[in-house]
C-alpha cells in the first residue's frame, strides 16, 4: 500500500485507516507509536518551529494562537517548539489526521490549543483529535489492555508510560472505552485567592467530566462542585507520585445520587477523580 492510497480512499472508515497506517509502518502492536515512521510513510516533512517568532508576520493575524500546522502543497507538518514532548507527539498525529482523513481538503490547517484539546468545537478538529487518539493508543490494543487490568490510577500510570501519553488523556481514554461503569472528574485550580486573603485555601472546581456508556446510562454524565479541600491540600503538598492516590467513599450530586468510590490523584496540573459505584 502506498501513501496516496491511504489518503485518497473516501470509502475507508477512520478505524480502518488507523489500522492500515499502523500495519504499513510495522506498528500494529501494543506500545508507543512513532510519529516519525508515519511521517516518512506519508512522505511528509516535519518542522519544529517557534510559532511566535519564526512565523510571526507569515501567519494570518487570526492564527496568532496557532501551535501546529499542516500545509498540503508543501507536504509539511510544523509544531511549536514550546510544547512539551507529549503535546508535540499528539499535535503531530493531529496534523497527520488532517492529511489522511478524506474529507479534510483544505490547503492549510492552522490548529491552536483549543483545536488540539479535548474540548475542540469545530467538527474537523474533533475528527482529527479522535483519529490522533486512535493512533496514539494503537486502536484496539489499548482497549484490550485497559480491560485486562483493574480500573485504577495505577493502571492509568502504567499504560500512560507504555504509550508515552499524558496521564489525563490516558485516564480519559480508559474511561471512554471501558465497558465497566466509571467516570473521570477533572478539577482545575481556581485563580489563587491568596492575593486577597492568604488564609484561604486554593479551590479546585470541576472543569469537565467524562463517563463510560454504562455509567452514564445508570447514573449521570457530569457532576458539579469542587474537589474536597483536605484531599486537594494533601495531593498538592509536593513530591507526590501520580499513582499515590487517595481513595474515599463520598456522595456525588446527580440524577441517581448515592455514594461512590473516588480515587483522587494529581498530575501536577489538575486534580482528577476516578469514580466507580460504591
């Protein structure tokens, strides 16, 4: 199979494209994907570049927040050098998705942090993110491994390291693909109140939730509120490994109510809770 066939077949479903790309680049097994092999197979050049300096004056004004791009005429993928390595990997896979998905036909794709993130709104960015995640987690390989292990933060850490993915994206993938009832609650730090009153502890309100199909069907799709203050303080005290979680039973607001087991953990950015029925 050659590169033009991969890109040019509108009757190939996205999951089939993922499978063909992994097979064609000898990566159809569990473990981290190598974006360089995919770029080489598709005959795409890769350019790490500082978007705010090297591309200032070249990109249109509305693309000022761009962090990755794909140029069809130049067969070029460029990614901002200021991104951390995991974001570089995912952003590269995102641009590869734009290249191979048959309905993505713009000459130039400029992708900002929102478009490259979990809460992208534009359809073509959502599609590229989904395809990139399928490449990152090797399609069915991750799903099989996730179902063979306990639903826990220790599993999330082990699989994240194996696939060279972020802890948050791995947790989200595990929850979305799992047949068991489980929810992920992600809490972000509220702007520091200590500017006004240094005696006040930090607050970590819920940013978003995702839940497995079986969890949503039986209970609810999201919760509101904050991470418990004492748990937030313990997790963020410093020097704590992501798998050094805190497990509690607690009520959660929602249509079904009830008490749930929550395994709280911290990835140095957000506090997250892995929720299972009590």
